C-alpha cells in the first residue's frame, strides 16, 4: 500500500493517506476540512513552501497578474482544470503583483507562466495562455499524470 503525502489547503498540515484513498474525498486530520476543494489555491509566502514541497501529487502553478488580459482569459480554463484534475494534480495560482518576491525567485519573465512541480522541484514550465485541450496535452507530455 502506497502512502501519499498531501498538504491541507486550509491549515497547511501535512496529511498521509493511502494512495488508493485519494479519490474518497479525504479530510484533514488536523482541521477536518476537505483536502481537495476543486479550485486553485492562492499562493502566498505563508503557504508556498508547504504547497510545493509537502504534496506527493504534482502541483501546477499559474503565475499571473490582474492587469494581464491573457491571464484573465486563461483563468476559467485553469479553474476548470482544477475541478477536473484533483485529487491527482493540485492547481495553485501566484499573483506576481501581490507576491513579487516569489515570482522573482522563480525567474518569472512573462505571464501567464505555468510551472509544474513534482516532489518539490520544478520539472517543466511554459508561458502563454492555452485552451484546455492543449493544456492537458502539455501536462501529459510534462509527465504530470504518471
């Protein structure tokens, strides 16, 4: 039986659960709230490390800004991906205007930029908005679902 580590999106406690139970609507052992909420998590300095490093499932981060037209048009696609892909992929958003220190440390040069993390490490990135079909194809190519 494989054990999967999942960071709670509410209290950021690390939860360990059997991999085969991911789709059973698990709740946090500490705060008792759902571990998967079907929408992107907003990253900030207080939760970015736990979100990236304490999840055994891949984490896809959308780096965006409120003034960016392509970012705004891509937001519904990203929301839909979060609803469809949990519990096998965690989606998160980083507002590069609100948290420039993280954007700078990640070397964000254009937005929107998507970064895929696995095991706490960046494995792939792509810049630009894309339709759902292209996004899913990129995720498969990037190894998000294996």
